[in-house]
């Protein structure tokens, strides 16, 4: 007889141009060549079905608790972003998606009870994140509802009002006072306290407020006590001027308790009239000097006798001495005339209104050899020195220097060896540096660039949930052991899911779990009542007909069974649900209780 063997082949398929991975299991009784053709056809179908990767915002971290993306990298193809299963991305809809295998978030905390007092419900939820969200185990189990009781039935509300504060003023009118009260309820019951926690009221005083004095405006300055400053005496006399003010705007009150404060400071100010001119001093001649030598060694010259107007010298606009200060007599002399400089002109304008970077502005002044000009016959000597002077303009401000960017640095090397990363390039505002109030460099000093390695990051395997236990069977042949005190064995399996791209396999090597068992499915056993089983969750989760239930627990009597099975003395488990008979419920009570879930929220779409 020819036997046909059935084999199971598992292939991991990577679609080039995309980072999705598929775990493909094919069970076939066909020959290997036909098997390969079938796998190739499936591969072609998979490649055809891979959608075009859209551009998304890629993030280097996805938080499985909050479902939020952090550390934005930039815009790349979705498949490139998801080469790293730790990343997340934001598509057109705005929600953040995980690049990792499907996994449940932790259950949220239970919500507050939806009623303050009496019976209500509370809920908690979880979200399946990752590629292929429908692959989370128990994919529909996203929301749980259970009954609760509002804790605010005895909420006391507000405590009594506190005492009024002191009036905000101690005299006059226009004061206010306030008082406060405290809500005595706990944080979840605060809604039982309505109204304001603070109250204000106007208040009156019986005291007249003191009026504090304030100065009137200063009067104008008086005339100076003299018209000029006499500095010809040992004690210089400077005329002065005065002005006044009075404490009358208003005057301080004298009939209040306490009386008003007087005005601080003085009511009189005295200043020197230092702006006056000095008193004029008229000049007077001194004695004539003896006649001097002839003024020239040749040609016609003069002999001079001089006197000086210095007894005293005229000052501050006083009259100069009347008459000439020199007497001359003619003497013959012939002499060349040497040139002499005229006075310097004023300084010209600076060559720039501010000092530019790297050079200093200058300004120039001039003089001419014309006071007198050198004679030509006989020739006189020309003027010595330069006819112009140049100086730097250090007294003007520096010109503002606007900042200029230096060159961009090379991009850093790609910081990751798989998936996508972020390279950085920087530049400095130092060409030139901003100085003297110049404008800073416009734009940013750093830029980033996404680098794509085209290498998929390792995807570590995760264990699936255990399968249900297989039926309890006798390990040696097909003997029926149901309802017999004869031990058997049963197994359950699990799979290592999602491992790809050289990721770590699941820790541990147990793909199968085995235990010793008795098959008690639908077996008639005596039993004894043992309290109530826990309440179930509310079902359905919303709407007006939600219920929960619990049963009395009828504990089967397994005392006739051995607690261990086989030569290895393995601990025994009981597989299946027996038809345990515990008789009537205690005191004739009920065996099952059903309780409505009150105040469940309306279902979406039925508001």
C-alpha cells in the first residue's frame, strides 16, 4: 500500500520595496515540486497585493501605553519607516500608528462611576497597536463594563461660611470684605458643591481719613541778585536766585486722628546764577619800552617802541586801552621775506559716519604758506612742514556688523544600522560674528537629513497564547477513560509569532505543554456547595438591557480519584465539566443570580 505523507512548511516572505513581513504556513500532501509551484504562486499574489507605500511622518519612538509618537525624524515612505519595529508613523488621518507586531496596550484605569449616588457602571478600555491590528488575540475585547456604586450619597456639600475678613480700608468709604467656605466632599464628589467658594461685600468705616499734605508747584525763579560775576576780588561774589513752594495742595489735616502728614523737604530753593557773565574789566596802558633795533637788516625797516595794555589787562568785554600800542621810526634795510603758515582750517568730515569692520575712517585739515608768502626778489624761505594733517575718527560709533553664516558642516554618519535615522549638519553664525547691534543670521543653524539603510531591523518573536487543551486521552491506545478513575494525558500548543529578519526567537523552547488528567466531561458526580462564583462583567457593554450574572459554585467530589497519576506521580488535573449534583441550594435559595447593570451608557449611533 502506498502512503501519502502530509507535511507542514512555514515560509517567511519579505517583499522587496516594502517592509511588511508575512508568516505563511502551507499544509500539503503534494509532492515537493508541486509544493514549490504553490508557494511561488502565493508569493506572486503577495507581491501583487502589497500596496504602494505612501509618504508618512516617521517617529523614532511609539508609546504602547498612550499610543503617541515621539522624536520626529521626518517624512519618508511608510515601508522605510517601518523597517524598525520600534518606530511609529503618522499618516494622513493624523493618528499615530505602530510599526511593530500587533500587541494590546495595557488596560486603562477604571473610569469614575458614572453616577454620584446609587447604582451605575464604570468602564475601562485597551487598544491594539501594530501592523495587522485584527491579529491581537480576542480582537473584539476592547472594552469592559462593570457595576459600581456612587460614593457621594452622603456628601455634605459646603461647610459653613467662614468669618468676614477685615475691611480693606481703615477710613473713608469704598472698602470691601470677603469670606470663604470649603467643600467638604472628596475629590470625586465635588460636583455636589455648587456655587462660589468666595463671597464679597462692601463695608463702611466711621473714621475720616487723614489728609496728607502735598506741595504746591514751585514758583518761578526770582531775578538774580546781580548782573555779573566779580572775580577781581579774593572772595568771588556770585549772584543768586530763589524760588518757593507751599504745603497747600492740599494742606495737611489737623482735625483727624491721626492728623495728616506734612510735606517732606524744603519750601525754598536757592541757586547760584553761574550762567551770568563775568563783570567787565577796562584795560590801561603800561609804560613805553625803549626803541628796539631796526626790524630788518636791509631795506626799509622800523624801529619800534611798544607799550602794553596790562595795567590792568582788559577782561570779560572791558574796554581796550585807547591809542596805539607802538611808536615807530623808519630805518633803511633790504631783506627777503620768508614764508609763514596761515592758521589751520577746521577739520573736514570723517570719510564714514561710522567705523566699518577692519578699517578706521579719517578726516583732514589744511593750511597755506601765505602769512606771508615767501618773497621772490630776494627769495625768501618757504614754510617748513606739511600743508595738511590727517587723523583717525575714533570718536564715532562702530558700524553695525550683520552676522553671516559659515559653511555647513558635513552630515554626520547615519546613526543606525537598520531602518531609518537622522543625520545632522550644523553651521555657525561667525562669518562674520554679529557685532555692534547688527542683525543676527537669519534661518536655522542646524539641518537634518533622513538616511535610509534599506536594511530591516530584527523583529523578535513573541509567543502566541496557548491553544485550548486537547481532549484528555489514554496514552496507550484508544481506550475510553471518560468518567473512569483512569489517568490520561492532554496537550496544548503555542507558536513563536512575528520573528523575522534575524530577530531573536522566543525565549524557552516549549512549543507544547503536557499534563496528566482525568476526563470528567459530563460525568455524574456528587458535590457540595462552595459559595458563589465571581460576578461576570456587564453584557452587552452599552444600552439599556445590560446584565451580569453569577452562579453558586458546586464543587465536585473528586475524593475517589488519586491526586497523582502514573509512575512519575504527576499531579492530576480534571478535564471537562462534570454534571455535579449538589442537591438543593442552601435554605432553598437560588443557584444563579442575574443583576441588571444600571445606567449603562447608550450605544454609539443610538444617542
